[in-house]
């Protein structure tokens, strides 16, 4: 693939045939202890998924929680079993300008009377 922008990527130990590597060299199959050491004190949310026997660590890039990296640890194998990266592409500048322009034109109240200009 060329000239593309990836907004979402997911890989797991069962189906992914290409290597996925994220920050600090964390890959599928990294041991839990290595993952925790490499993650350091990065702020994350930890969730236990009992139905899939995974512990998920979610790292958000900001307070909006739209962009994130999620690491799934297999609780039996103690390995990184899944990696999910989501990045929502920001609006293109021309689309943002159109949106702002449309909002500005719709903000004029319908109750305003057109001003009359006296005839010369």
C-alpha cells in the first residue's frame, strides 16, 4: 500500500502473520513482565476481560479518548496476545472551513428583519 493513512490496526497471536511493533519494541508475544517494564509509568486503564481471559491495558493519547493503543495480555500465557491502535484522522482544513462557514450562516436568527435602506 502507498500514500495511505491507517486509522485503525489490530493484530493477535492467532491470526496476524506480519510483525506489529509499537513504542519501546512491544510486539505480539512480548512477555507480560517485559511489557510492563517497557510501558513504565505511562498512564493506562486496566480492564479484566474474563470471557476472553485477557487483561486489557488502554493508553489514551488525550482526554477525549478517541485515539488509543490497547494491549491485551493473555492471563494464562502471560504474553501480549493482541495489539490494537486507533487513530482518528483530524478533519481536513478545507472540510473544517466548510463546517465553520455553514455554522456561521445558520447562526443568523430567522426572526431578524432585513434592514431597510432609505431610497435616495
